[in-house]
C-alpha cells in the first residue's frame, strides 16, 4: 500500500509562548493556573469557577507546595478542572479518575492526590471505583461537583437527577431514584464526608483544608448550579437564582447521619460536615499488615549479607518503605 | 537489601505465568494492579507474594478497567507498572489502553490468551486476541506485542516488553497463551548484572522551557513524571506539544501520526523473529506461541521426509514482521503455512505480505493446540501446490 499524507501546520512554540506572556500573570491566583489556559470553557452562571477558586484558596491557605500536589479528573465539565490547575494534572477516561489516582498515590505516597470530577463521572460510570476506593480507604481527596445532570453532552439525566426533573433524556420527568452521595460515601467507608453548595464557599474552603490534613478517603460533594443543562428545563432560573435558593433553603447540620441529609429539587438542602472519623489508610495497612510480615520472615531467615559493591536495585525502584 | 531477592538468579522450574512475574520484577516492576482471571491468575498470585519482598505494591482492583487505570497512574508516579489478564479482562482494559497510548505511558500488559469470544474457554487455550491487541481500543496508534513460546521466553520477553515500553513510552503487550502460561519448564534467571533494563527518556530542559509532548528526533517525547516540578497537563483529549487540549484537525494529524510512526519507523529495532531452515525453502511455516511448538516438530518431520520447509517463529507479532515475509515471498517461497489457534489472524497478515503466494491457514478454534501431525499434513499439502 502506498500512503499519501498531508503535512499539518507545525506547532509554533513562539506563538504559544506569546499567548502565555500576553494573558498570564495578571491575576493573583494565576500562579495556581496553567499558563495560557484561561478563558475556561464553562457557561456563565456555572458553579465550577467557585469550586476551583475554593480549591485554590484551600491550597494557598495551607501553603501546600504545588509540586507536592496532583489532580486527577475524569470526563465532563468538572473533568476540565484538571487542565486549568498549574500542577501535575491528569485528565483521564470517563469514570476512571479514582483508580488512576490510586496508582499515582501508591507510586508517590508523598504527594497529595486529589480527584476532581462530576456526579455522572464519579457515580454512574465510575460508581464501582468510588465505592472500592472508599472501602480500601485510599488516601485521596475526592471533590464531586454535583450539578444533577450531564452538562458536557447537553443536559442528560444522571445518577443524582431529582425525581420528576426534566432533562433532555427525561422529557416526561425523571422516573428513577437518585443517589444520596454522602450516604453512599459514608456506607462505603469514607473517613470524611461533607456536602456544601457553591453558596457556602467559605465552608467549602474549610472542608477542603480539613480533607487535606486528614489521611484516608475524603469525600466532599459540592452542589452546583447548571443553568444551561439543568436550570433551563426545570425553570430554576439563572445561576444567581440558584445561589439564592441555596441560601434560602439550605440548612447546616454537622455530624448528622448522611441518611438524614436530603437534597431536594424544591425541598430542603441539608449541608455540613457529616462524617469525620479515623481509620488507617490502604498504605498504612499495607505497611503494617504486609510489609512488616515480609520483613519479619526475612529477619528470621537471616539471608546472606549483601555483597560489597552491589548497589541495591530495590533502593532505586522501591515505592513503599516501612516507615513514612 | 541484596539483589538476590529481586532477581532470583539461578535455575528454576516455573510455569509461564510465574516466569512473567519474575521477568517483571527483574525489570524493576514495583507496581501490579490486577483482577483474578483464568489462566493469568498465577501472575497476580506471584506478584502478590513477591512485590512486598522488593518494596513494591500489589493491589487487587475491583475490575480490569480499574487495574489498567491504576497501572497508568503508577507509571506517571514514576514506577514501572504491570497488569496481567486474559481475553475478557483484556476487553475491559481496552479503554485505558487507549488512554495509555494517548498519554504515552510506559507499562506492560500481559494477556494469557484463552478461547473466546466472551467467557469462552476459561481453562483452555486460544490465540484469538492477536487482532484485538492490534486494533482493540478505538482510534489509530502503534502497537508492540511480543509472543513467547516457553516459560523461559515469558521471562525474557517480559523484560523486553518493559524495555520497549520505557524506550517508546507506551503500553506494550505480552501475548502469551494458556498452554505456555500453564506449562512448567526450566527457566534460567541470569544474575542481575547481566539483565539490561531501560528507563524512560527524561527531560533535559527545566520546567520553564519544557514542552511535554514535543518529541525528540526519534518521535518519543521525554517524560516528566508527577512531583518532578514540571507541572504538566496530561490528557486523553487530542493535545498539542504543550499537552494542552486542542481539538483541531492539525493537532490530531501531528499527534496521531506520531503515535503510529514511533512504532512504524522503529520496526527494525522492535521486531524479533527466529528463523530456521529458510535456505532453499519452498514452504515456510509462520508460527508463534504454543502453535510454534507443534510447528517446530512438524517442520523437523517434514525435512526428514525430504521436503524443503523452513520456519519463521514470531517473537514479535506487532509490529508485524512484514519486511521479512515480503523478502521470503520474493526469494521464491511457494507457500506459507500458518498454524494458529483462531480462524485466521496472523495468517491474514502473512497473506498481505505474501505477494500472491499461497497461504495455508491451519486453524483451530481453541481449546487445544494443533498436533504436529496436523501441521505436517498442511505442509505436505502446501508442498504439493
């Protein structure tokens, strides 16, 4: 077979650099944003900007070194968060951010690994990974922006869509029951579970900070307006109208059993830090229950001492050591 | 820690699965994410026992989708990482194998092939995932797949798979089969000092000037892993040389052509075949994996009977050794005989390169490999013309 190819335009680094120089660095938060990536793709009135800013404020407040942070996201509007943050960011496949982050965290236990994704990504296609990540108590912070629909594809129903709500795939109203994400997270083993709306930006920042300081599987749900995908068909008004609803209808109830935390379309919205408990993480247990046994059997077997001049391969490749 | 925990130098009696695991550990693999599946489970079992001994981590994921995702994450964390599965799991991995190709993530995926489609023959042999390995995930990308025919080769080719994956920054497949995976033979593990391992290319520039997907001359971009200060974005979307999403035909043309070409232009470096008795051969048997073992005996018998028969055994099935087959077709080989445990996958590739010479597929649907007699009969038929 002969092949006829067409020469594409080459990449012009100078042009990319110029765009960065022109637009980057004007805003104080720009050091947390990838050069040349703003403006973002989100609709006006969307809550994602608030959540992104809250995340930045939390990192800034804790003074976590950027190079010790990695963000992993799935697919969808929230999945695009990764691409805007100026740190090591991985925009993976739909639903698979948690298992990708699991591998990353195990290989780099010294890094803060954050999963940033939407309700459809984390709880429909990725639901199995979510419950297993929580069960293992993988040391991850999972931020779920819940806008009750698939925004990127144009407003279809998902696992959190309210009963009777209209979306492009529920034109007669949704006939399925939605998940209570915080209850699911709690039941699956998460050590920290919180729910806020985009109206509760300061509470959200505090909860993200708490999550960062706590080892284990931490889950924060952020209820967010989607005026384009969910607001319009359900006559919820603009993003600002939704913020007013969050202000008027939400009730802060910390430390309650998340099963008692409703999140309704026209009823109460219960928010707060519901769960905060201690449990060794996956890697803690791996070190204590697995590595220590290997170490013990090694000592009792008293292996021959390493020969002089042999550098240790394990030192080079080791990814988990006995002590942190 | 001395090296003898990591590389168990010496003579062993291992099955192919266990030899794969030892090859991985000898290559420096320190992360394995997997899900139990016959006939690949012994790899996971061996890794679960061995990895803690070498300060590595075995994690059993909730499915093969998660296993593949975790392997990619660990690789971006700087670890050499592997998973192992069989057909049904390989199907599930396809999604994140595509992500691995797009993100140019070094790792190794072992597929111990069993009979398919679907659940098929969990405990019995198949070789029908060859085309799935080549085309299984959507979109275009280059593929490297190695086909061991013995436990010793499972060890050797797993090391080679790691080296190729690090060299070319991509998931590399070890395509073995139930017979080779479950067969016990002598495996000689050489001392660590004589095992050559390759590491992924690293950036030479500082973060300020580094373009994470700008390839070197060899079409492979240096790789900045997590926490190394480069703050890069890595995405499954079509991206430019900065790593930023760019949804244009131009960006796609540059990226996808390179993902294919980085394998295509290095085919000579990647392809390995074992040739036997090709001088003056009129019939050439092209075989791989378990069927190559029967073929070897059939070729010997045919030669004893005076037939001019040679054999090409594929150690690399992707990229396909097309230049080798073309050269043989030009040199007067009259017919090719291709035994495989499927209804014709490698045989199609041979036919594509055979320039009109006869190609005789010796097909078995799965569950058993050919007897040497079956292949001998095919050789005799091909020789008669």
